[in-house]
C-alpha cells in the first residue's frame, strides 16, 4: 500500500481485505498492490491471482479420499467451496454433507468415484469476473475514468476523475516488479 494519506491507505487496505473475504477469493489472491495519490487524483490497483482454468468437476478441483462411513473432499481453493457444497447438497442432501474445515467437506455414505464426476456448476467457474468485481469494490466510486490491463494472472487498473495520464501508466507498469499496465 502506497498512499499519500496514511489513514486513507489504512481504510483501503481494510476494504481490500474485507472484499477478498466476502468474495471467497482468499486462496486465489497472491497479492494486491495499491497506489493512492489524492492530490492528482489517481488510484492504481494491481491484483495478482492464481489462474484457475478447466476445473469443472469436484475431481478436478479437489482431493477426494475414503474415510470410515464416507469420504473427505479437500478443495484446492476456497473459491470452489460454495459451488461444491451446493452440488453435494443437491445430490446427497444437507444431512449427509458437513463442512469440517475451511477447505474440507465430509460426505456420509458417498462413493469417491461418483463424487469425482459431480459438476461444480453448469456454467463453469469464471475467476476473471470475480477479480473484476473485487477491483470494482475497492476502487473509489467517484473515479469513473479507468484504464485496465490484463496480464497472465494479473489485473491492473488506473482510476481517476480526470483523463488517464502517461505518467500514471508508467507508475502502474512499475508495480509488481515491472509487470502490469
């Protein structure tokens, strides 16, 4: 966090942390870097995330092992938790599905091979839309002029009330060790 007002910087750090938590992105976000220059005014955010692609079944998104009286599903990321629970509840009922840890679910009387084939959701998982939503929640509302750049596992957005300046693009490019906008 690089802010020319310490209190404002602390508030945006809190907003970022809370938004990551609310969207269930904790296991997918590697880092969030923010630069705030109130006097200019400009807000630059760079989100680095773990790309998740092609994980459409529980078998692809988790490790499944047999236990006494059922199976344990250990998800690779908490981003899959909501869809995994919904899918398991619809197949086995809520009384047979129990979340036993942050990334662990126990299913009573289930067959591991059958569970591996259960689809997480019909549309698949769109991490990029969740990352866009995260950025939108963090960026100040009044900063409607925006320039977004995507890289491999990164999203960098420059936001301002004014037209985007080249010097801000250069500043954004320096974030995260030289990659970005």
